[in-house]
C-alpha cells in the first residue's frame, strides 16, 4: 500500500502485513491472520488503480497463495457532476484525498461476485489469472500482462515527456530531441525476462546498408513525430492543422 500516515492507516483499517519485508513474510503474516482472526483480508491484487477503460493489470499471486477462498469484488469510482478524476497519473495520495473530501460526491459502484476456490492441482498463478479474467469480463476490459511496476515506468516516461514539451513548447522539437539522444528518457530498471516470447520484436531485419538504415530511421522518426503530435493535440483539445 501507500506510505500513509499512521493515523490515516488506523482510520482506514489498514494493517501492515510486512509487504516491505518480502513476499514470504507477507504470506506468512497473512496466513497467520486468517487462522487467528475472523476478519477477512481485503487485498488489491493489481497493486495500482487504472481507468478501467482498456485493460486490467496483472494480479499479484500472493493473495491466491493463502489456501483460502477468494471473494472477487469489482469496484469502480467516478464523479459525474464535476469532471475531476478520482486519481491522476503521477498524483499523490493527499491530492486524491483532498478532492475526495471536497468534491460534491464520488460515486462508487461495488459488484460482489460468487466466491471462488482454488481447484485441485490448479497452480496459484492460474488461479490468479482465472479471477483476473472474471473481473475483467465484468468491467468489459481485457486482462493484461502489464503489472503495477509497468504502470510506474509508464508514468515516469509520460510525465517526463510532458515536462520536456512544456520546456520547449514544441512537440516536434521535444520528440526530435528524444529520438536524437539530446534528452535522455528515464530508463526502466532491468528485470529478468521469464518468457522471451512475451517481448514483442519491433525490428525484424537490420539493413547492411548505412543509407538504408538512415532512411529507415528517418521514416520511423517522422512516424513517431506525427503520432506524438496528434496525441498531444488531442489531449490538449487542439486541432491538428
């Protein structure tokens, strides 16, 4: 969870299960709680929120490793009266709390699905994927392989590009600076790839001719410039002329 003040954690009923001490410690504490307490554990397997328009983040496996029944719950939130987002990319928890307290109202829709149990010989990961698919179907979005860590990296890059666009005040110049290496985008922390087949191949061939390679680069650059400019103008309500 977020690094909330202790007082706010108490009000919200959050309990530290040792998530910062590693997965094994987290599962150990959660299993102990299930054995000793009558209050069930509420977990957010996505570990991050989304706009629920395209896809559902990949679920963490630990909630499905406790040997307990799972009660899937679908929660959506919106503010129909004032067009203030419930949460924004890169926003802080205190800012979300401020708008929650001072918005006329926030509409929460809660749908409780049937309880699910892990099947005999069903791997924990497949159990988590099955629940992810059930919730995605209710939201009418796709279950994805993107994780909360992917969202963090995406937010870093998008916010960085937006900042650079504000500095140059020119979308074309910003993208050109990035493509030519004049501005370095924050790099994603290297991670071990478990399944190389999941990584899309963007370049199938590499031309031996320097002239052909340069032409290919220019074509990709122009394409990226056009796409970035169109998306920027759409996000800022401007026409592409």
